[in-house]
């Protein structure tokens, strides 16, 4: 069958790095030819983006992937690639749900900035101990945690430490993070395919957690999780097998399940939820030694500011959101293997290492 033939033609996992280097050269040449043949108004073409994303999906052995491009708050392109479930031949679609893993940090940063910073209850220069007395490091500030900065000011990507923002949020916002997240963001912007917790349909979920949500919401979340893309592990020969993935609870660092369509709505909501001045600070580096702003990665490309984040769960899922704020552009991609993020070491803070990002940037930010 077609999916079997495609699996056999997939490059070996061990050759992915070599293949993506070859692909990089091919992309540069092809894009140069395309630009030479088309007028400037035709250069920004989603058909080219679609073609190259599909090639990259095959190169990195991703079974299924969903993507969207947002411009000025409107989805101008969306597409599903491959299969969200190979065994059942269920194709990936723009409304396919995936765990976004670390990308959940951007949701927490948004709600924290809205509820605490914009309301004047919290300064990002506050030490975490002001809000959480038993916090182990007396010098770390809330801003340091949001920026993944160590006490000495160096960059140190630490999702586990980011979870401490949950306790800070509870104190400054006088409420539970899940409740504020659902009320201020998910319900307000009709993000009905976004779930606050990968395990929220677990019947063994502690009663206090279940009581945070109305019964109707729990049923809705269960329906979304039932459609969630199957996670896959890719072996050294590029073959995909369903992986054992333990679903995560909601924290300020992880646990959100969403679709590219809902993430496009999240992208649009940012300027409505957070004061423009606060958002501008969040999307700037506090110092050159850090690749981060407040809850986001930040860097420059062709004199344009890039604001982005990623997610990766080994042998299971990966995600990427890449914004070009001054152009009103956003790329969103979700995948059901770690191939979207893991080969490019995005935790090091440079999105241009990603070939998926490179293709988008070469097409849309020449």
C-alpha cells in the first residue's frame, strides 16, 4: 500500500543530518531559480512552501505533520501532510490535535503577563522567593525563569524550573493557572480544539483537578484527545512504530494539546491579551548573552525580529511557532515524531538551524 512504500523509501535515521545538508543546498538553488522566474509579488508563494515542507517531512521521517501560515491575524494557508495514524491510514489535517510540549510555555507567559504584569501586581525583576518562599535559589527572578537565565545571567534552557511559574502565578493572580488559562484564553477566543492537560481525560485524575472544569468541558476535551495524533518513534532505518508516550498534566511548562488552527487563533489573540508595551518587552532580549525574551526565543534575521518557540518530546511529538512581528507573519507546524525539532537542537536558541524555518524565511523574509 502507499504508506508502506513511502516508509521503505524513507532515509535511514542515521543519515538524516547528511540528507538535510543536501536538502539545504537544493532549497537555496531552487528558491533562487524561483525568484528569478517570478515577479516580486509572486515570490511569497505558499505552493513552494508546501512543496518544500513535504520534502523535509520525508527527509526527517516525520509520519504526520500539520502546518499553517498566518498573516495579519488571518490564516492564509493551512495543510496536513502524511498520516496522523499510519496503521489506520488516517491522514494528518489542519484540525489534527497534537501535544505541543514545551511550546506550552508561551501560553503561560501570555497569561502571566496579562494577569500579573499588566495589572501591576508583579514586576519581572521580582525574585521568585517574593512569591514562593521555599524556592531554592534566593537570587533568581521571575524574569530569569521566563528567559531561561541562570543566576549568573547565562542562558540555561530549563523547562523543569519554568514550572515554578505556576506557584508564582497562583499568588499574584489569586487563582489557579488552569482556570485563568481556560477563561482568559481558550474560552474567550473559542479555542475549542485546545486541551489544558494531555491527561485530562484520565479517570484516575485527582478529583481536585477534575473539579476545575465543568462536565461539558471535560467531555469536549475527551473528544479532542480521542482524535490526537499517534506518537511515533523512528528507528535507524527510518521506519515508524507507535511509541510509548506518557501523557503530561498541565503545567506552566507543558501539557497543552492543540491544533495549528487553534494556535493561529492564539497567535492572533496575543496583541489583544497583552499590553503592546509589555509585549514589546517580552519580544526583546534583555541582554545579548541570552537568546530569549519573556517566554519566547528572540533573534534577528535579515534585519527582521524573529519571535519563536518550539516543543519536543523524544520519540513522540514536536512543534514550532515562528513569528515575524514586523511583517505580521507567523508559521505554525506540529508533528507526531520528534523530527521537527530534535535534529536541529533548537534548545540552543537558534531557529535558523531548522530547515523548516529556513524554507519559510527564504520564501517570506527574503
